[in-house]
């Protein structure tokens, strides 16, 4: 198939993606003199423009420059990296933490590093792409259990016992990025322990938002996974990723994770902004996340009242508005844009076939009036397109 044929095939199936440059990335932004509401951003706590982050990043650039200048194992490991890692370890209640270039690179590095030469990886079917790619890159056998189906996980673990010298790893998101629901972490933790498997939990959509002082769902449950991973481009309002774990596993990761070893260390500005965000989580003792979750519950109620088939519970600020068909989801997003609302149409392979949706994220930039206006717009478009009867 030529590139042109491949592109027209994607278009025919409603799967073509393209870039659109925005002048700004706030939850509420100005485009050509008009105010738009942005419901596609993961800047949940509206920290990306917070003066504390901007000041910290600016000072870091002035003092340390724009790049770390090398891999962490050569000259790119600065005292600011070490300080952030120590603060992240304290915050998550883990022994230590390692900062990576992004959340994707964290998962891509950590899973193969734990896997070593021989492993079996057990993944939730709806795990984020970076966890799936990490499992694939590990070169081990991998098994996918039905979404949040702990009985299925247990069956797969008993069907595929560890062979001599083999590591088994259970991998799950704590909050699933496209559905916004939570994993049954306490059960998964118990199952992994019983099976003698390592447990990796991705807390990218939970840290800063959920748990004590925003320390995530594992902290809320008082459980310590073997490795907790997180991207810092979401509630942190910054960029980068980290893995928190024991000293022994961190040493293994530093020695084996290719995305850590063969990649330039995160620039000082990102480190400083992330550290400032962490300071705000701690200073507000979870109140930022609690306020956000109140708004998410309010938006969920508005959409349910408009007759959208919403998930029964609100576990996070991610609210999926299900459409089903790929073309219909694109049309929905286009019609929302006519009403000056940005909300991404999420289609396969990001979500399973037949479950295209609008992924609506509430952030602290949205007022009650913004939420009401958006819910009205969703209802009007839903009725016009026949998503609502
Ligand atoms: C659950 C999850 N893990 C990891 C990532 C990747 O993080 P990053 O954007 O920092 O690469 C994302 C989203 O982007 C995510 O949703």
C-alpha cells in the first residue's frame, strides 16, 4: 500500500488524524477574538500557567540553561534532578524515584528493565499505549486480561505460571486515560502478591488529583506497588515522567532502561516546574484535586441529566461521552467546535472499535457557568446528530 492509499484508507474508516495548531492551551482561551472552552486538556489543576511554575522554570533556565546537556548517566544528572526525585519519593511514600523524559518513556523503559531476559507481562486490555509498548518491548510473553476483570487476571496468572528464571509482571493504569474509571487496585495488589508477580501501576491521571494530598490512588489505599509510574504533563502542568520504587529496582532500571540510559535528561525548566507543582500539591493538601472532582461530578450530573449514557461513577476528571461510530464522533467534535468548544474525538486504536467517543476533561480553569454552557452545547449537538433521542 502506498502512503496515499494508506491515508485514504484511514480517511474512509474515519481514522485519519491531523494536527491543528492552537494559539494557546488554557482551559479557556482566546482564538481570533473569541473565547473558546477547552475540554481536551490534561492540565487538570490549571497549573501550566501558574506563576509558581513559571517563576521556577524561568529561574532554572537563567541559572542552568535550556538543556541538561546529556544523558543522566553522563553529565545530564543535575542536583535539581536529584532534589525532585527525592521529593517525589517522599510524596508517593516510595523509597526512591527516577525522572524520565516523559511518561511514555518511563513506561517504555521500566517494563523491559523489570522483565530482564525472560518475563511474562499481564496487562489490562485498556492500559495506556505506553504500557502496552513497554510490555511488547520487553520481548516477554504477554497476556491481556479483560478490563478491570480481576477474576480473568487470576485465571491468566494460574494458567501461565512462572518458568525457571522468569519474572512475572502485572501492569495496570490506576485511572484509565480514555474511560476515566479506576482500577480495582486493592484486589490487583493482592492477586499480584499471591502470585509472586511484580506490580506496576501507572498513576498519570491520579497523582495531583486523587488520594491524600493528591498522592494518588495507591497512597489512598495504603498500598505500595513495586513500581509506580506517572507522567508530569497532566496534573503537574509540566512535562516529564517518573518511576517510584525501591532502591534495588531503581538500580536495575538505571542499568537496564534504554529510554533512561540513551536519552538526554529532562531540561532544568521542566524539573523546576514539576517541583513547583509538587510544592503546590503539598501546600494545598489535596484541596486542588477535591475542588476539581466536585466540578467533574457536577459536569457528569449535567450530562446525565441531558440523557447521555454516562458511566455510573465519577472516578476522575475524565468523562467519556460515548458516540460509537468514528465518523459520528468526528462530526460531534466539529459541531462542538462551531460552538467554540474544543473536545477531542477519540477513535481506534486509542479505544476499541465501535467505542469512539468525545473525551471530555474538566479542569480547574472551568467555572460552573462554563460547565453549564458546555453541557448545553453537548446536548444540542447530541440531539442534532441523533446521539441523543
Ligand atoms: C496513563 C498514561 N500513561 C502515560 C502517558 C504518557 O505520558 P506523557 O504524555 O508524559 O508521555 C499517558 C498520556 O499521555 C497516559 O495517559
